[in-house]
């Protein structure tokens, strides 16, 4: 049992009054305290202007780094706040890539997110290094034995996705981290679908950098994300793009900050950042263990119900799947199923080829319907969604 007060959580989630939200892997419904924090700061800006509001909210703004750090077991000086997970991942990756050269290698998980794949291919084209996909084991996860066999002095980076966008797979992120640390290879983890859904401890995982978003399971505002940079790597990485905040001017030129905020810039959305901090505090107050238990239970209910619908096929992998449930119906495009769910007041997502292009190609996946419950969903909502899916399948 999760021990969460479902009635309270639903009362604090205004969006639950407007339909069934099963697209938390796309963007969750924000809890009321997050919404209130964002609105309050916008009101403050309306009264005092952006600079005046920032001065008045200085203590709360400064506390956001600490809230995010506690969420993943990091220190505040290891956190850079960004406008998105994509921005965070790219900033970290391109700082590393400045030192890559021809005939060197990057090892990546098969289910890497499409935006990451573009950056990997771009750098490979410019530098001449090779991007190699790590094989999967029988469960679809990164095969750590195969990864170990591929490690060598020419490997400059291991990049992996904790929970891919196109299904419930959970990769063995800590085992990957142990291999990376043992060989002194930097390890960049995309944790977008894990942060806010399951406990994350960067010390246990052993990653060098971690990128995540606010809008998914963390339930923060859109336009927020963060980059974790392990302290012993901060001074080794100079961002490709700097301004006078990340690297103050000196008589000799400039000097990057000594903390991870060298990856930040002066101008950003203060209201959204405050919302991100409240979202992190909200998740911490509930407890990530309880959140994880509730998400797993709801996803299991969905998978069990879908498996009983004639013509439905589940496409999730792994022995411990996360709360991203992907499926297809024989003879009905995923887009059409999603549209019919929307007509019934149920928000669902799609997992398209671009979500994880290499994995989609390897498995021959068509566009998938993606249902991603969160802890504030209740059993009645799951049952209603399954009933609508059954009716759609029966009409096919």
C-alpha cells in the first residue's frame, strides 16, 4: 500500500474535475500549491515588475536549487535549473563533446530519446567519432554484460535513458553507473520519466550528469527542467554557451562559476522556477516510495485490463515496468483510439517513432497509444478507461 491520502490529493489537483488524465508521461496535472506559487509570482511581477518581484522573492528563488537537489540526493551546488530537460541534456552533452575526437566512441542505450539521438548524430558527423548502441538483454533492458565487453580507453561517454518514452521499460541505471565509475567514463542519464515517479539517488546511480523535466511525473510547470553535474566534474566542463551569469567577466576575460550554475543564464522564468521548487517539495513531502508504489499498482491494473481486451497488444518491456503503458489495437490506428478516448473525456498520449527511434526501428513498432497514470488517479478512473477501450475494440 502507498499510504497516500487519495481524497486529499484529488482535492489538491483541480484538473481531476475536468476529465480522466492518463497522460502524465507527457505532462501531469499540477497540484494546487504549484499553480498558486506560479500565479502568485506573476501577480508580484504585475505589481513590481520582473526585477522588483525577483528581489522580493529572492529567498524562495534561492531555495529552489536545494529542493531539486534533495529530490535526487544531490547538493544544491550540483544543480543547474533550465528551461527543459532537452536544454539540460544538450548543455551537458555538448560540454562533454568539446573534447571528443575521431575514432573515439560513445555507447548509448537503444531506447534513447529522439532529441538526444539528433545531438549524438550531429556530433558524430562533425567529429568523426562513432556512436554505438548497447545491446539489450532478453527483457529489453541495457545488457550490462555486453556493455562491459565494449568498454575501453576510446569510450568517451555512456548515455542512457532511465525509463524510455515509448513504454514501461526501466533500465538498470545503477549497474550502468558502476561500470562507468570503474572505468572512469562519464555517464549521462536522461531521467525525464523517472524523476517524480520513482526514487532517484544520484550517488546510488553513479551518473556524472542527469537531466530531467518538471512537467512530467514531477507535476511542475512546463518550461522547467534541471541538470545535475557531479561536483568532481563541474570544473572539467565548460558550457558551449555562456553569459555573464554563468561566467562573470574578469580583467583577463571571464571565469565560469565554480558550481553547476555555470550552465544557467541570467534570464529565465522566475514564476516557473518557483513552481518547480514547490513541485519538488510536494513530491518529497508525499514520499517517493509511496508515489512509486501507487504508480506501479495503477499501471498493473491497466495492463491486466488491457490484456483481457480482444485485439489489444501491450508493447511494454522489462520485469518491473513503470507507469507508461503502451498498446495497439488490431485494425485501429493509435491516433484514432486516442481521439475516441478524448471524446470520452480521457486524456491519453501517443508514442511515435521519434520518441525512441532506434528502439522503434529495432522492434518494428507502429505509433503506440500510451496511458500513463499517476498517484492521484483512482480505481474508478482506471475502470472507466478500460471500459471505453473495450468498447472501441468491440467496434473495430
